[in-house]
C-alpha cells in the first residue's frame, strides 16, 4: 500500500470537549439534578451522581491524559449554579476552583476554551421562570461579567451557549429536558431571550478582554430529503433545516430572528459571532409526517444501510460534516469544530468515525476554508443527559463504581493524529483498515 498523509496547518487546535454537569459530579443546585430525581425522566433511572469526579480533583489525571496524548487544547464549561448559588451571592471558592483548572490547562500546554452555559441553570434562576423570564439576559450578563473577570488571565476563547438551538427545542418544544414543556411559542420566546443574552454577554466579554473571541457552539444537523421528488418532503427538510440550523447564526449575523410565520428584530445581536462553533454528529433523512407535529412535521431517520453506533443513536455519515462546513462558510468567520464524536462502548466504530470525519475536515482545510480546530466529544465517558450512562462517548472508558479509567484503542489513534497534526495511511491501516480504500483510493 502506498504511504500517504493528510496534514493540517501549523497551530491547528486538537482537543477534547467536556461539560461541567457531565463530568464534575454532585452538581445539586441546578435544574438538571432536580430533573434526575424525578421518576421516568432519565433512561433506566440513571443519575449523574459523582459523574467523573472532576470537582473532587480527578480533572488533573484526565487532563494529564489529554496532554500526554498530544492534545494542545481543551474545551470545558463552568457551572453557573456553583459560581452564583443564589441571585445575591457569589461563591469565590468555586471561581478559584475554576481558576485552578484553567491554570492546570495552561501548565499542561492546553489552550482553554470555556463554555459559559452548557444546558444547566441554577435552581433560583429556574424558579424565576428561567429563559422565559424577559429579565434572564440581565441575570446572565451579570454572571458572565463575574466569571470572565475571574478567569480572563487563563482564557481568551469563550462560548456563551452550547447548542442553544437544541436546548430550546428539547426543553420547550419536545419536552424531554427540563422544564419539560411542549410549546413552540415558549421555545421561540426562550430563543429570543437567549439571543439577547448572548448579545449582552458578547459585549460584556469584549469590554473586559479586548482580545477575546466569542461565539456559540451550534448543534448542526445535516438533513437530506428522503424523497427529492416529493414537495412535502422538500418542504419538511427545508423548514427543519432553517428552524434547527439557521435561525441562530443568521440572528448573530443580521440581528433578526426568522421564526416560522414571524420575524423578531434583535439588532444588538448583529455581528456578535467572532467564530462559527460547529458541533456535528450525523446526517439524517427527512420525510414529511403529519404525526410529527411536535417536530415540525418532519420524521428523521437513518437509511437501512447506515453504519450505526452501538445503540443506533448515531450513524457514521462523514460526508455530512463536509456539507455542514461548506454551509457555515456563508457567515464569513473562522470555523471551530467544537464537538464531534460517537457513542460506542465497544470502540468498534469510533476509530473509523474519527478517521473519516477528520478526513472530511482536511478536505475543507485543503480548499482553504478557515477551519481552525477539532474538539472530540469526549475525553472520558460522561453523563449523557436524558440518556444517562447508556451511551459511552469517551476516548477513555469510565467505571462508575470505581472511577477507574481504561484507555480505548481510539484514544491511541487520536493521540497519533494530534502528535502528527494529521492523519496518515499507516494510522488507518493500524486502527480502521476497513475504510482504507475510502480514504486512500488506489
């Protein structure tokens, strides 16, 4: 077999992503912890519990593993309810703990990317109406100012909201996340307030730190019309794409929220995206379905021949990543791949998933598209929201009973990619020979 390689530009960021509630443990003062205690909310009755025990200090050994694996960046989030446990109180010890974590990143040669909101709200905030409260942007801006002022020494790369499009939909339209509402109007209202909050946070961060780069991490779902000759399928696909993928980045570029049947002007949000944060996992077929009123009349599914993950939750569709990156070019800012990964407890699909998606990212870079980072989800198995511990996304396996970590083979593959700053034919031969001909055709 001929030897070949796909190399990335000097300075490219290679890392993993984590989120506070999913790894810290005992985050008992937010709405997700409360939701977990309610029967039937989480698959198999799972609870986050001790999670990966990062609050107890296990972050040190996990970040050691990241650094030893050749990673040069890490994306983590801070927990609002720890930093501001009550509306009139700040926890300086919690801020110092986060300063210690970020200092730990720097000491290990890892560039920090900090997410300020990753799905969790303090209980006091939720009790005041959460993001339906029109004062919510004011509360969020105060939290952001306090946090960024405390952490600015160690971070210049900020994510205001992780997947706010997914959060508004799953919490307020589909209802599988707290507060469990099924109301499109509530979802659109929440989106409006979160866009306003992002705009306020964006300006606050730039006031505190002139060199900051600020954006969101968008959940991008590649959507393919199941029957291109069907006008209804085309309508459902187009409508779902706009509502799920386009509303947020268009609002942050143009200052207008374009909801189905109405437009809301948020002029202060225009030009508040220093980079495009891109979370990509899979591509879905879309067909019109009257029974799916709660999901924009769009039935989403994988084709019968799809390469499915362990529980069938995701399909390995690397071409969708290239298409998504091409779509993101229209916003004329650098693109940071802020999440990409697959749940695979047996680690059988993950090596080829990583190789094929990084190859598509290399294709984008080779066209001189401004893709600057790749953060794999995730460093270690963690609590996956309403799916509990049933899905394992980690490069390192977590034993919940003992907190022991075990390296999966894909961790070795990703380490080689990070150290090489590229993907080689030898890596593919060693870890996922089944896709060699796809990546290195004769």
